[in-house]
C-alpha cells in the first residue's frame, strides 16, 4: 500500500512535530509513508471565505500531488473534510477544465483522517503506545460532524498503555476557533474558548488531545494565558509515544 502524508498548512508551519509523530507511528506499524513535496494548501480558508474560484488551482494541485497513492493520511479532520466534501463541489464549479471532476473523484475518497485510517483501514486500535498520563479528548467539529469519526480516537486512546482517559464535560461543544471565524468574530471565539477551558480544567486532565492542531492551538493559548499546567498534544503524538515522555 502506497501511503502519502498530507500534512496540512497548520502542521507544516506551526506543529512540525505532528508530522514526525505520524511517520514514527506508521513505521512502527510496519508501513512506510511518502511525503509529496509539491503539496500545498487544500483551499479551506479560501472556500470558507467565499473565494471558491481561488480554490480551483489548489484543488488541481492537490490531485496532481496525491494521484497514484492508495491512501492519503492526514492529521486533520478539518482538512480531510474539505477534500472529501468540498473539493468535488469546487471541481463542479469549473466544468471548463476537462477532467478535474474525474480526477477529484479518484483522489478525494482516499483521503483519510488518522484515526479513520488506523481503525478502519489497518484494523488496529492498540498501536503499541505507552503514555502514563491523564488525558481528555476534544472531538473537533469537522471530524465529528462532517467525517463522522465517532469513537475511533477514544478507542485508540483507551488502548494506550498507562493512559487514563477522562471525560470532558460538554465535549461536543465547539471550542470557538473555526478558522477565519476566530478572526472575524474574535470576542465570541474567545468566549467559547474560555468555556472549553473551564471544561478542560474540570476534567482533571494533565493533557488535552484532539485530531486538529488548529483547535488545540486555540484552547492551548487560552490555557497558557491562565498559567494552567494542562498541556495540549495532537492525537498522533500520544499514539507515537512509547516511554511516556511528552
């Protein structure tokens, strides 16, 4: 199986350790992962801001970068949902470019969020990780509502040696980030984020994890401003751990 890593802009620029963790994890499971160097932004920011025409060259670039791979794995439910649900819509808007819709139809369904790939494609929940800490999981909106990842991430976390998984109160509530929403509606975004911080602190967790670093950046920034000792870590970092060091 040819596996490609779609790292996303956020992880490439702000959280490179997430990509390294994914490679470590997949290699431990006996797989090699390739990184197509021509990959760029998936176009989600443009699409959500109403600039759908600007997405067309990004969608074309995506299908060119990831054509020929059996599966494209990404550490972002948000970007996976953009590719699977909205790239076909962008392609339909641009009927003049011959074959784009067909190429999107071949590539987009192969794009999987990490927990989907591990649980559904590889059929594993115990990935050989050890992480002796108390952890709460934040289910991000796109992964939950658009991809329907369900309990896949928590099944993976529950199988980690030494990890104590605690409930996050009001876990289904949005953290308030929402990409450009945090810029256009900053006061509302911060208020929602502070509600999420209260829930994280109430959980008693040492570490908050999620499948999207964008949400973790938002929540983690608010936690740090309160001088909270709670750390944020992407799901892949926990699953890649073997000795418990964070």
